[in-house]
C-alpha cells in the first residue's frame, strides 16, 4: 500500500529586526524539516503573504513599527485560514502575554530563548498544542485569574493605565509634560530606542495610535493624580 505523503508545515517569519529574522530562518532551515515560505519586517506585508500563501504557522514579532503584532494577530484571526500564530517578543510582560493569547496566539516565545526552546515551541504549536515557556506560564495564569476577578468586582469601564509598568508610567508622565523622545531619554538615562519601545508598549496597552491620544487618555483617566500619589510616596 502506498504510504500517505505528509506535507511539511509551512512557516512565515515576521520580525522588524532583519538580523534576528535571518538567524531564525537559518536555524529553522538547518535544524528542522519545516518549510520557511517567506520572511518580512512588515506586519502589513505579512498579512498579504498570509492571504496569498496560507502558511501553517506564523512567528509574529509583537513590537513592530507601522503596525504592531497584536493588531496583526487580530487581522489574521479574521481571515480564518487556520493559521497558527506564535507571538515573539523581547519582553516577558504579563499584559502582553495575556492580550496576545486572548487575541488568538497559540504560543508566546521570548527572543532570548535558546534555539532548542524555540524549535520546541514551534513543534508544540504545529502539533495543535498551546505553548508558553514554563517561566511565563505561572505569571500568565496569575494575571488571567486576577483580570477576571477585577472584571467581576468592577463592571465599570476598565482603566487601561493600570496595565502600565512603573517605567512606562515614567515615560508617559514625561510625554504629558511635552517632552520629546530625546528629552525623555536624557532624563531617564536610557537610549532613544528604548524610549520608543516603551512608547510602543504604552500605545498597545492604552489601545491608542499616537502620543496625542495617549496623553489625552492619561489626562482623562486620572493619570496626573496617580503620578502625584506615586511621587509623594517616594
């Protein structure tokens, strides 16, 4: 009897860091039997490639410049092609993990993971499972339980400012004072690239598209009072 031919799983890689993108592609080509059908540094291009080539798995960077990975995951889910998305990030942020999985991601991996861990994550998702590294699993479920407890206790509209980390609050505070990225970098003793990363995370968490919307949301939701209490306690 003729043995049934099993098609190799096809993967699309999306990451705005071209160097990291090349490294992941080489790793998959050398260490696995998966077929990398394409790579791109743009989430918008990725959406078009997914519609055209119907990959089985997409490794999607969360922090993208023109359209972030969370928005891309939403669009991929709407296409309904049974494409499995693994969220890729440099941050083990509980809120990002929760939101990515809630939007439909089947896995969440860190860019700092070893090659063997990344391949294992892809294998698990390809097999129809959900993957979270053990270091993040407990934090995800704690956040998951806390979120639903908060929803039950407070049916009013959610204040998204509560999802910001202390550093993101510092950056947002300086944004509300009219500082540009260079000024924020100088005051916090960090690079402009790091500032931009924090600002992108702020946009994602507050569900806004630019700094003006972020500042308006902050001012309309009691951020100034929150910061005064924080500074008074320091």
